[in-house]
C-alpha cells in the first residue's frame, strides 16, 4: 500500500510541476505559485473533511506548519526554475535532492535499510553531477540557474517530506491545513511584486494553474497517507520519482533536448530510485 500511494503521489507531483512550469512561462511564476498554493489550501480543507482522523492536535499541526516552510521554498524555486531554465536540469536535480534528504533523516531516525537500498541512495550522488553537467550546446548561465533552482527546490521539498512524516497520519489530513496556510502566507509577498508587472492571465492559464494546485494538494495527501504504511526512507525516495513525469512530458511536449551526460544522469537517478524501492 505504501509503495502504491507513494508512486501515485509522485505522479501527481510530476504532472502538477509540469503544468505549473508551463504556466509560469505564460504568467509570472510567483503568481502561479500563489494561486496554486491557494488552491492547495482549499484542497487541504476538503481533505480534512474527508480524512479527519483523530482530529487536530498541537504537535502534528506544528509539524504541518513546518512542512509549509519547505513547500513555499520548494515551489518558489521550482516554478521559477521551470520557467527560466531547462526543465530537464531543474526537475531531476530537485528530485534527487528530495530523495536524499528523507532517506538520510529516515536512517537517522532508525529506519532500517537493506544493502540494495543503501546502494541506491549512494548512486544519487553521481547522478546529481551528471544531470547538472554543462552542455556544450547550452548556455552556461542558463544551466547554472537551473542547477541553483533545482537544488534549492529539492531542499524545500525534502523538508516538506520530513515534516509531513513527523506529523503522521493518525490525525488525518489536519497537518496539511497549517502547511498550506503557512506556504501561502510565505509566497504572497513574492506574488505581490509580480502582480505589479503582470496583468490578468487568460482564462485558460488561470484554470490550468488551478488544476496544478489541486494536483499538488492531492500529492501532499497521498504522501501523508503513504507514511502510515511505510518508512520515511522508502516513501520519500519513491515520491521523489516525480521529476520523471515532468521531464518526460517536457521532452514530448516542449521538445527539450538532453545531453549525453544528462541522459546518463537521469538513468542513474532512475536506477537509484528503483534499487531503493525493491
């Protein structure tokens, strides 16, 4: 059950990130982030009604609020990166870092890993170097920006995963509510700056951004539920598969090209995640 929920979470995150990344090229990424987080807050409120659990409690709510800090950092860096840099650099880097942080914290908290799982986690280190290696045909400044955005987003989402795991699922979806609320409060100041420079989006852009927010909120809920059935080190790594969907859609829809080192890096990342999940 944990594996299925974590993979569904990864799928939802991946599609949401692609949609939001594309919308960030049509509209200011900060405004896309704010709208997506607002919809995520509404989604969390609906989730609380559907999955109330044991009701609210102080500790899970505080952990949920901390997850909102990670969410805000992650989405701001990721959406800006997907808009300004190459998706095939930003998304895999973000995923690998997101993978490592929960795995390391899980081990520190006492999660027991097999040799195969440990090998998979170690493989993420060269994967980062390969994916972020400069392309001879690309812009060094453009690629460097993608690396910075990807690493920053990964740290944010890693914090999100760890905090949601610590919040636990015994109290249902309640931790998601303060998480989305804190995230929205943190991104609004950035969105205000973008609002002065950007007019109203088209109805298509707005609706598509709303869909990205719903998918992101659903992904958070799926991850939270997955932690009920599995350990953080495993669930976190499986959920970090989300860049695979983002990169594949970007390849098919945006015709983004991959260098040989990036191809090898993405394959290495995939192998690492598979080893962790077996």
